[in-house]
């Protein structure tokens, strides 16, 4: 396989595997996509989004637009090729956003899919707390577990659950909001830079 060959699945799709033995050659693959809705062809911006093909090693389905953490407690390539659940720790930084164009059912356990680590994407807002305004810096919120309903969501950095001892100092900021969002779990458009 050549490094210039594109993976056989696009945004809004998964590799369609259910075994960790399948798709090994694609996990960790980095690709840039134009910011275009793959279903409608609608152009949202003139920017690129950078994505990584990762395996869902969480043991359950992961939903679109949610913040996921790269697998913890591992070494080698698994550090950047597997996600093991939603982000559940304030200011968690080794994260990506589940492909916003996946169906509402998300991605099944062990399947391979795209996470956005840089560029425009929609991300799920917290179910309570502070509303997001255009230009707010966003950070992941704290949840009871990586599988909780409240996990994998964002809130403005420096307020509520994302407050740090030094205030709004940028710790754990994963992006900037380009649209406003109410505290109903709706999605906000953001330009993310997860630093992965």
C-alpha cells in the first residue's frame, strides 16, 4: 500500500469492519478534506479539515459531533489511531471530534472512522451551563465517565466546568465557536485545533 492511496471510505462513512484484525493498514491515516457536505455537495467554507482514521475501541457506539479522547495508557501507534470513549475530563487535550456527517447512530465498536483534529466541524454543546457565543474559545467538559450522556461535549473555556485556576488561560482549548449554541445539547460550528 502506498502512502498516497486514499482510504476506501469518505466523510460520513466508516470502513465497515467489526473486528480489530480488519482495517489495520488504515488506522492512523491522516487526510485533509474540503469543508463540503458529502451528502449534498454544499460548500460550507473555503477551508480544509484535517482528519485521522481511528478505531473505536470504546466498546460501544460513538455519536457524531462528540469529542473523543485518544486511547489512554497505551504506547506506540495506538496513541494516535484508537479512541476509547468520549472526553470526560475538563481541559483534556488529546482529543478529536467524531465525524459530523455520520448517521445519528454513530460508529459501531471496532469500526474505523474519521475524527477531525483541525479545521471546521460541528461539535456537541453541553446539556447545561453556559451558552456558547460566536468567538468563544471551547474546551471539553467534565462528565462522570467517558460513556456518560454528558461526556464528549464542549463549553466556553474559562467558565463553568471549564474554569481553570488561572481563569480563561487557554488550557485545554480545542477550538473557537463560529456559531452560537444554547445549552440544549445542540451542535455549534467551530474551527478546532486539537494539537494532535
